[in-house]
C-alpha cells in the first residue's frame, strides 16, 4: 500500500513511517522543507500559509494519515497560542481536502488524529465511550472543530477513521522525553490530588492501531486509542520513578501552583477520566502492552 502522511516528521510520524516501510508499504511524507528521500520513503513539500501542496505527493496514494497539530502542552494558552492550536489542526486538513478535490485522486481511507480531550477536562466516575457527549472546555471544542473538519472527507474517500488518542508513551519521545530527566533525579511529577486519570497508549500499540485500521476495511468512524489500564497520575508517577529505581518521597505539585505557572493549561494536567477502548477491541484489535509498568520499562531503556 502507498500511504501519504501529513505530520510525518514528528516522533510519532517517524516511528510510524519506519514501521510501515518495514511492513513493505511505500510512504510519502509531507514536510515544510525538502528532505532527502530514503528507501521506501519520499518527501514532498507543502506550505500551509501559502496554500501549496506538491501535487506529486498524491501519486498512486491509497491512504492518508493525518498527524498534524501543534503541541497543546508546549506553553501557556495565550490568545495567540490558542489560535495556533486550532489553526494547526484545521488548515492542514483543508489543504489536504483541496488537494484531493483538485487532483482527483481516489483515496481508500483517511485516518486522522483527534484526542481524548474531546470529552472534556473533568474527573468523574463516568467511563467515556465514543458516543459520549462532547465537553465544553477549550480542548474539547478544539477536538470538535478538528473532527468536524475530518468529516468533510466522507464524500471524498471510501473510509474515514478518527482516532481519539491518549498520551503516547514512547522511548525518548513526547511526554516521556520531557519528564525523564526529572524522574532520574527522583522528582515526583504528580500534580494536584493525583487521583485524575491519565489515558495513555504505548507507541508500539499506536503503530499497531494504524496498521490494523489501514488493512481492515471494517474500521470506519471514531475510535478511542487508549490502553485498557486505567491509571491515576499518582500511579503513573510512582511507576515512572520505580522504572528508574527511585523511591516516591516528594509530595505532589500543588494544584494552585500548577494554575499559577501554566494558567488555563492546568485543566489538562489536573483533570482526567477513564476512557473506554472496548469499541476498537470489539472489532479485532489486540493491545500488546498490558500495563503501564511494562510500557515504562521499555521506554526507560
């Protein structure tokens, strides 16, 4: 299969590209600058601001994977940052849609990212499923706009799949890369009361989800891409410290301090609920990573 990946230069995109090529797929990657091609991978330039995409990027492509979107936890949510978070998710999809329409390519499937933030930054006893209500906070509304844009492709491609992902646990990438130095020093990274749930998925399972959805035409619509294990931030911190042989001796960072330091962004750090993955499992996907401890041990190498 030949696959076009938008957002393929990030840590998830690179890992997914390598995995797809290892499985004898061909991958076209969209990037903001020209990058040398490698075995099984060709790079094509696109420019969101100038509304440009290399038409050759679509040649013989059967599937599109969209991984675009600015990091939501990188800095405080100023008005400017909020606008970037939204536009970095909407504009790339609009350009992809324009490319498909303009160059009249027949795409079998589009797989696009969303996030479990769709359900809102809340801590409740509810277990959120794909048909649960959309939240009302900033990130929930971002996810809603994001998914609305994806649904526009339903008239253009045979299948549209949206993956509401949890935090991706990966060696030397994403969240782990940022907090690993603290864990090695024995610093507790839990915040607030620590009882909020951290929905997560290991990188290997996430790559497996993408490959499974690409190959199985039954998958269509929205799926939660999260581990089966419900983990509080307290348990996450303890398990992370344990993976580096460190005891959990320090107190949690107080919630009031988090709010002062990062402002509105604190909502995604101090709140979190359980997310169900029963839908994707019921359609045949098997998670290989059975526990956070297993995943963190692998990520600490």
